[in-house]
């Protein structure tokens, strides 16, 4: 790598993060092959399979419109399990607290975690609490890890996108990132932008039950946004992806806020959205299914995997004015501490 | 609670930690009954049982004699699984990095994690990396979570101590805490005190294989030390415990350093020690077994559970000069950021 210290951009979820992970952390810690990177690890266990995932949350501010670090931490881990096709079985909570954190704030966050866990139907079964002195951490950091089980035989993973697959999203993108940013910067936007943070395991269970064999990849476009997530999948599956800009749902207040700040909604984080790669025959049925679900009312078909079999993983956007541009991963740091 | 903010003592592993957990965090997050607190949660799964545990590490300094935050984080989670009687199956790693952390330091820590995982025979299968800006965290915090499986039918847990049980420890106590403290404060002690940080799953597997039915409780005396851990077990099992001060192994350099600093080795953290509650008939055999193992050469029988059945959980120390004193949990904060 070209630096000898950790940069903020190493946490962006984009190119620098990927470099740090692929070239440095993963080879040392696990030696797993590069194409085996998914939201959750799959572990064979006594004839079954277990999913296992972990995420730390350092979001700033801790409270924001529509949620807080607590429900974000539960939803994030529940969603990582769901995206691997697993049903969440149990969640752990590791708290790192800064000395001086008001107990009232901690209480509010804990209740929010419990409510999120109840909503997702998963138990918080084990935990750990550490305290560091004032200035040693910023208010509260939360790690959640989760175990999931598979109720079906399908392999849902990033390397499984196939030529011809249609790409669906379950609603408008960019809400979470813009909610955090507006709240952190105290932007006055007229309309309040709320996080989309939500557990997606119920929606995924429905999709898999009705159309399991036709769903090839599920991924939640968090840090780095839809663009970075699709680029990762394109590389993992060695396919080309074409996106239709006009088909991508974005709330007008998010578009407006992005315009003011010079951001592209395609790179802004989501916490209650999923991208589904679906076989072309099943796509209309799956889209209808999504739109029938409370978490998919504004679902849309936003692109497809190019018919060509092998590729280096190119993602192209057909723009509103008829142009074409290449979509790359987020480079550098767009929004630090977004989750 | 008597405070409205988080205090350093809430992270000590002693009385304040217990209050925060029992009266505040656990009731809100999980509603688990108080006597169900163990190093790992046990989850029924398709006819089997899974163990699940999590721990965050914020130790300061990051590097210390005999180890660093990396192997500490792996050993700690491996040991939590082992203390529940489970065989570690997989570990996750969540990194929170401070902007500006030298990559050389990160590399050293990652290699140390991998070596510890290899030594324990467990894979690091999933992970997450977050970066916070300079001053938002102190160098590096690590969360490790772990999944374990049970290869035997025994229930090893804190509520399972029985009247008459003998209490064994696998070696001298207080090494880890004093290594951290000496290193942090730059104490010149003549002899360097090294952490005892080590994975205990191999030792536990041997114990369970040979004497599983006779081992009632296993617990690693980390934060809060042997005193706090025994007091917790006494309360959980509703038994009285008597300790023989002269039987408790402590290295002379640890005794000396504790004397200088006014600390009691009974309250100092360990990271490669276990306490085993064993039926009286099996105790000589288990002690011999421990002493035969590289991690138990200096094992000792340090006390027993009083014959009386029901109790409020009293721990008494028979002192070297023939007195008796009550042992309570650590109160307040003895050594912040010890793990």
C-alpha cells in the first residue's frame, strides 16, 4: 500500500477499504481466497450450515432521524445474515463505552437494540462491556456478531451472479447516509431525511420461500453505496453489469441534498435496502413480491447482468441523457463514521 | 444506580460492572435470568448445542511483555468458549482503528492474532474494519466473537458448583494484570513480568476427556481476578467457598510488585488461567492431570466448597497467619483497560 498509516478512507467501504482488506488484513488473518468474501461466513456443522458475521458500529452522531447506533447495530448484523440467505438465530453485543457517557443515553440505545432484535425475531444471547477513560473513545462503539441457519438448499453469494440476471432494489437509495450527514452537519433541508435502517430478514425469508432457486445474489448496499456493492459483485462473479440511471429510485429530498453537497446517491450508504440478482424469467414475479411487502413498496428493476459470460467486472450506467459512464468503487472517504 | 454517567469502574469486572450488567444492561437487552450468566451462551441447534461468546479488547498499552492486544483477543474468546466446555469452531474479528495507526503496528497485531488462532486450532472466518478519526479512539480496539460446539454431554457452568467440590487453579495468578501495569507505568522491577495470555482449549479438552463427569465449573479469572470470579461462582451456585491463602500460587516478582503498588494478587487479572471446581474424589486425579500438562505444571488445590448446601455465596480466605477474612468482589476500578 502507498501509505504507512491508517487513513480515514480505509474505513469508507470503497477502494481503500478493499485494498486494506484484500492485500493486508484477510491474507494475514485467514488466508481465505478473494472470491470468498461475503457478508457472512458459512460454516459446515453436523450436516447443516451455519452463517457467522460480525460488524462494529462507530456512527456519529449516535442518535439521528429515524434511529440510533443501537438499532443500526442490530439491523446491520441481522441483514448480513439475511443477505447470505440465513435465518438469524442469535446475536451478541459488545459495548465499548466512554467514561462520562450519560446513562440515559445508554438506556435509550439499549432499548432501541432490544426493540430492533424483537422486530427481527432474534435473541441477544451474550455480551461484553468495556469502559475507556474520557477521550479514549467517542461516546459508544457497538459490535454485534450473529449466527444464522439455513432453512433451504440455495447458495446465495456474491460470486453467484449470472449473465442475464435482473437486478432489483427494494426501494429508494441513499436515505441512511444523507440522514446521518444532514444530522451531523446540522443541514436545514426543509424535509427531514430519515434513515432507512430496518431488518430485512422477514423480506428475505419471503423471497426465498417463493423464489429461492431464482435468487442468485443478495447484498445490502451499506458503506460505499449501491455503486461500490455492484462493482464488488461484478468482480466476484466476473460479469459485466449495466444500470439504468432513470430506473434507480431516489427520494427527491435525497437528490436535492446530494446536489447541494456534491454527492452521488449511488455512493451513499443504505441500511434497509437490498440488491437482488434474479434470473430473468423470475424477475417480474420477484418484483411483484417485493412491491407486495411493506419493505418493498417502491422496489424497482434497476439493471441487469450483461449476456457475456466472462468479464473483468465492469459496471456501466446508462445515464438519463442517453450517455454511458463507467461506475467504479468509492475512492477515498466520502462520509466517515456512517455506520 | 447511584450515578447518572458511566464511570471507569463500570469496566473493572467487579461490583460496579456487575451492577451495570445485572441491573441495567442484561434486563433491557435480553431479560435472561441472573443465574444464567456464563462466559458463553449455550444455544440449542438441531439436536446439538452451540456456544456463542463475544469480547471487546481495549488493553493499554497495545504491546506488552509476552503478548499484545491481538493474541489476547483470540485467547480470550477461545478461553470463554473452553470454559463453557465447548470446542472452539470459528472466530470473528471486528477491528476499530484510529486514523494514523502505523500499518506496521497493525501488521504485527494481525500476525499475532493469526498465530494465536493457529495455536488454538481455530479459524478466523469473518471480520469487519472501521476507522475513526484521530482522537476518536485510542489506536486499536478489537472485538472477537466465537462459536463453539460440545463434544460431550456435561453441563459446565457457574451455577453448577456443589458442596464438597475442590477448587483447582492451573498455575500462578496475577501475571497478566501486573505485566500490563508494569509496562504501562514503566515500572522497573528487576525481573520482567510477562502476561500468561494463552489458549486453554487444549487443556480443557484433556480435562473433559478424562474427568468430564467430575468437573462442575470452569472459569477463567480475568478482569476482577480470582477473588471476583470465585465470588461470582459462589453467588451463582448459592454455595460458600473457603480459600487457603498459602496454597494460592503467586510468582514472587508478582507478589513484590503488588506489595509496592498496594494491590492484592487475588484481584489482578489473568489471561491463561482457569479455576476448576471438581468433585472431591476426582480432585487428586485432575490435579495430577493438570500438572502433567504444559499449561498446568504449577497447578494447585487452593480451596473448596463448604459442605453446607444453601448459602448466600460467601467466600472466606484462611490467611497465612491463621486468620480468616471475607473476600468480596473488586469494588471500583483497580486497573483500567487491562484487557
